[in-house]
């Protein structure tokens, strides 16, 4: 049976992808970075390896020893780890020494290039999880009002600009004023920061990069995102249609509707 190597970050996404791969008749070889991820992936994997994020040499060696030719990446790996005395093996040091900056795309493309040199190819996430990408339209019964639509239009434009600079993919806006721009801290922390600057009624806009590489870092929202939106008294969430993944979409919509939050794919 064909094998799929899964390089798994945190969150529910790796489990969803592994389950989908199993349904396609693939044996999954999982590479994880935490005990929690390893435990959650065990039922869906032929074997699970757990390494440190900086142990690139061991990761590649294990994938090759398992005869893996195709790889998928899923889940979040905190980029801030690069600045927290993380230990790197020689392979990781070699990869990082070649990059011109530590932007997401630069790092991920360098990793993919190294995997390709080792005879492996990285597949895009959409090929496994297409059903999680909503098309254009209102996901909730509650729709954004005139002010929220104006903020969505303005926020979408600004979000695409910062995404094009590989800074972040989310903005928090109210009354056509940007309250927060996502950076290295991630979507959830950006939402908290933006909402702390207004009493209620902020709008969250999340987009894809203009040249988004579907093999990694696909914009994603899920339960934790909507929990932070509710806690921050956000009134509307807009995501880029067909390019943003919504994990646990039914529960996300239910939670939004119960708390008066509109969700729109634009």
C-alpha cells in the first residue's frame, strides 16, 4: 500500500488529513513534535515518530527509512520557536544558513527544497481537504450590516496587502480603522490584541496570500478562532472564499450563530 509522510504540527488538522488519507487507502507515517500530537495521530498512523522541531536530519532519515515518497504538511508549528533557544541539528543549521530571511514562505520553501533533494515531493493540503474550503456566500443566517460590510471591504484590501508582504493574513478592523495586524504571534493573539482596543463590534478579516502555496500555511480558522472572536465581542468574521480552511465547520457556524457573529466567505 502507498505511504504518505505527514509532518504534523498542533491542532486538529493533522488528524483530519490523516483520516482522509486512510480513506484513500494510504498508510500514514507521522512525524510529530509534541506528545499530544503523537497520541492523537496514533490511531490513524502506521507508525508515529516524535522529534524536536530542529531535528531535520532525524526527520528526513526516518521518512527515507520508511520508504516515503509523498509528504503532506498540516497543523501549526509556532514560528516564535526560532527565537527561543531551539536546538538545531546539522541538517537544520544547513537549511537555515541558506535562507535570506525568516519569513514563513522563505523557511517553508527551503524545507520543501531539501525534501525534494532527498527524492520526496510535498503535496498540497487542498487535495485531501477540499470540503473544508467554503465557497463565496454567507455561512451563518445572521448577515453583516452596512457598517460591517464596509469594514469587511476595507479590511480585505489591507489584509491582502500585508499577506503579500508575508507578514500575516488577518486584520482586525472597526469603522474602517485597523486595530491590529497579524504578525508572528498568529491569528488568535492578533484577535485578542485588536479587540482589547475597542469595546465590541470589531470585524475580523482573514485572507490567503496573493501567491499562496497550498502545500503549507493554508489560512485556517476553527473552534479556537471562534472562541476568541466571541470572547472579544467581534460582530463579524470574513474569510477569503475557496482559499480559507474552516475546521469543524458545523460547530464553528453553530457557535457563531448562538453569539450573534456573522461569518461570510468573500
